[in-house]
C-alpha cells in the first residue's frame, strides 16, 4: 500500500477524515532528518514528537530546555472544556478548523439513579449547551459526539488514536491514547484553539522517563497496578516535564486497553504523556475496532513505532511484573501507594474508615471490555455462592460500544445481579457528577474506585470521604466483602450457608469473541460547508457568554499588587475551579468565576474560602473579595506552594483569576498544563528562586513586580515586597516564558496576539 494512501477505516466511515491519518512517509522523513542532526538513537517519544516538528531542519532540540513548534494531527475536546475552547475559536474570527477536531459530550451527565434516566435528565438540563456545541461544531467543521456516546478518551481509543499519531485534547487524561502507541497530550482550550487555527503548537521539549517492564502480569495483578506502583515511586510531580515511555519484554503481557489504563493515570504523576511501543496487541485492537488498514500500515512502518536500540532515557525505572502485587492508592492523593495486602492495617493505624460504603468501577481509566469482564468474573463467583455486594456498587461503561457489548455478552446482568447499578456512558462520579445520598456532607466514610484521581471532595463534594483508587476487580472484591481489610489473594468470604470460600483470580477476554456491538449511532459529522450556519448565544444566558478581550499590558512594572490569598499546601485545579455542580457554568466566565479558589486553604487562618478584604477590613469569600478589589481598580497576586495547579487541564483555573483582576501567580513550583494556561491568558506564572521565600510573604503585603520593561527569556523578574510595618525586601522570581509567550503577555492574552497577527 502506498504510504500516501491511507484509507478510511471500514466501520462508521463518516467518523474518519483521510487527512486525520498520519502520513508515515512524512513522519519517517522528519525522524530521519532529526536523527541525522542529533546523531544518536531516538526514544519512541522523540520519534513521534520530533516527527511532528514544524521545521525539523532548524528546530533547536534540547530535552527539558527548548520549546518545540509542533503540528499535531488532530484535536479532541470534552463538553465542559469545549465550551470555552469554541468561544475562543469564535473570537478568533476564523471560518473553519484547520485540523480534524471533535467534541465529546461526557462531563455534564450527573449520576443519580441509572443510565437511561440520568441521560434523559442531562439532555433536558443541558439542552442550551449541547445545542451550542452541536451548532458550533457544524459551522466550524468539528465532529460532534452526542451525550450518551461515551467518555472522550474511550471514544478516541476506539476511533481516532493509532500508532504514531499526535493528538491534543482539552482534558488531562488525554494520554490514554498512548496505549495505542500514540502521543496524546492534555492541554487547555487556548492551546486547542492554536492547533485548530493552523498555528504551530508550542511544547517544552519533554524529558523522557523509561519504565522497563520484565516478567508477566498474572493472577490478581492488573495493568492498573503498574501505574499505581509507578505513582508511588514518582509522586504527583515526579513526571512533570517528561514523557513516560514503557519498554521491555513485560509490555507484551499487557492488553492494548490495559496499556491505555496505564497511560491514562500517568496524568497523576504530572507526566506530559505516556506511551507504549507498537506491538501485536495494538494490531489486534485496531483490527477489532474496524481499522485493519491502519494496522497493516503500522506493521509496514513498525521500526518507526518502537524506540531505537541504544536510546537513552533521562531516568530509568525497572519493574518486574512477576513480583508486582495488587495495589490500592489513597486517600486524598493518587500517589499514596499501598499493597492491597497492607491497606487494612494501614487504615486501622491511621483511623481511616474500614467499611467500604461504595465501590465504583468504570471511568475513562478502567472501562474496557476486559475490565468489565474481569470484574464480572469476580462478581459471578460471589453470586454462585449466594453472595451480593455489602457496599453499594456502581458501573460506568466507557462508551456506547462497551455498554452495548457487555450487555449483549451478559456482563451487565452479572454486575447488576451482584448489586451493581449501571450508570450512563459518561464521566459521572469520577469528576464529581454524582448526586450521592447515602452519607451526609462531613460524615467520615470510605469509597473504593477504579478511577484515576482521588483529591479531597472530588467525587462527592464531601471532604470527609476517603477515596481510594485501585483496579476494577479489587473494587468488586472489596464491594462484596464490604471492607478495606480484605485481600482476595489470601482472605476468605463466607457464603449465606456458612461455607468459607476464596475468590479465584479474575479472568476476562481482552476483546469480545464476536465483533463489538456499536450500539446506538451517536455521532454527528460536520457538513462540508457550514459557513451559512448560525451559532446563537443569548445575552440573557447564565450558561454561555461570549468573551471580551482581556486588557493589554500597561507597559510598566505591576505596582502595589495586593496578596489576594496565600495558599497553604496542595492546590489542584479542583481547589482553584471546582467541578461537580459548577460544570454547568463552564461556558460562562463571569458565573463560573464565583468558584475561584473556594477550595484553597488560606495560610493566614487555615480556613477555606475566608480571606481578609484589606479595603474594608472584613472577611469574605475569595471571589467576592477579588471582585471588590477589581471594582476598585486594585489588582492582585496569588501566592502558592509546590506543584500548584496539578490535576485537570481546565483553563477556567487560569481564566477566572485573569477575569477577576489577577496579574500574577507566585508559587514554589507549577504543574505543566496550568502554567501554560496562565501564560495563555496574559497572567504571569512565577516561581520563587528560593522556595523558602514563600515564608516571607505576609497576607497584608503589597508586591511590585519589576523588570517587565526588559522581560526576556531566561532573565528573572523581581518582587519588591512591602510589609505593613514599613520594611521592604526584594525577592528573585523565575519564569519559563519564551519570546512568543512574552508577546502573549504584552498583548493581554494569546488570543489577543493571534488577532494582532491577523491584521
């Protein structure tokens, strides 16, 4: 087959655009150019990333230092972030997206009673937003996956990811596609707008962390345990600025969807993305999902889709799968790793509730056919002995295709019979879209999930919920046993007749023996020319709001900025811009700004959402004080701790401070996506040159940021800090701005700069 001819897949052809498939010949050509320039073997990550360089002949390449200008193949957006991304694209004035792009409706469906009713209610409540996204997609050439189609990352794996593609998505778990040998990176909406506008996309040249796998997965140990173990090793910021690349003979014992699970949760260690080398597992998955012709091409170019022999990693972790035991991580952070055998004792020692109130399986991390099959095999053993779940049990299929197939093949019935409730094909409780009724807010309790993230109050808005993440089969076993203090490898259950029995290790087919059942058709392809279509946003809407440009830089230092809040400890994007009930305002910047930093801990009083207004002397909520300052033309900074902005890719965590009068965020260190999002919106993300300078900032300080007239890459800025006792001190502030990003700051935002360049 000619490398120039890349045919559409044979199933649901309207979902695929020929231009969306990598020209492997071009990828090979770019890699050859770069390999010759660097004169060394390349990692797989480098091949795919450098293979997408805008200018492979002249691009400066230095891992961890230089910024790369890249040409991703496609863009994917989930509905909560797509609203702001499409509003920004509309503001750009461009007629149509330059690369294949899709919108996926998965975030706005609240789990309440079960899939059918929850979906119907979501369609009614979110009709205005869904109509906006569908009509904007049609007008600007973006494919639209309707509510009920499934979770964005599962849809991408089933339809759009394939070996060697570079895809960016407006969700932090976009790296899921690495399970199919793709480089898939989570970004903010403004980055997506750049790519959709046909502008080269900038990414700091990633370092590469190698994870060499030996041995074989077996028994109760699952792919999830690999990333749970790696998270324990690297911590929530150990992967920042790096791509995690899995290699070694152990890779072949992992299914394609299992590899996707590992890459998905790589977001929890701060990694730019994660990726696996092309192998027979990926080929089988491509064939089973109607993409046999891509599998044939991948075979033809297989040398391009694996690392070069002798390539070097910035860090190498060795993991023997023969020795790996089932793990469970938590509570409150995804890097607190425990072997399942130990967690009961650790929980007792720490006073964590042992009773499991709810077990939840599914989510974008673990909702494959194999996952559901393994969970069902555990459930069937309990049912055969007359046992049901002691805990509540919920099941979230990853896509309409998975839902229909597990229903056809009997898994849904088994999971339902053991006590499970099948939810809508959507994110649901994983992102806080869960109308939980079994405990009161503030009541201490434990839940066990197969999700990826377990920050305080994330799943159910209850800060006293102790959430643990593990594999679907361990969740199922613990839901049946009703306790954290249960190790299925060694412990016994008691049947109603008094018989004691042990669960056999789970088993599930990697892929269905028959073809997948696609279920209902939930995809809307954009028309060839949508120029005449209208996209209406009502000025009276409380869900959607057209964007006004942010103000430009004044041309001088930023003087006498107030400290809005000095944040203490972990501050994720959930703390900065909560999800859950706030998701409905993701298309209305002013309304969603009412959640800005309401979850952050104030260092002055250890309180949440209670800061001093230094104009009035009264205490108030963070957004209220910020609005009062802005109304009085008083601008402000936020001071924060380590890994500020970890978690979701949501750019609202950057848009809100900008909208409410923020000028700079000064912290010990940033998470990658959030730092970029702040730059895109014209804010200054700055880090203390000396992390202990954090302790020198007081809540009533005034800060002047100096050096902006000579703002340049690699040249630190300084903060003149004026204390209320009349004393002053000057602190050195570092930044990672390059020349292009400095232009964003001067123009007031990246979008403003894009418009300047159009004229």
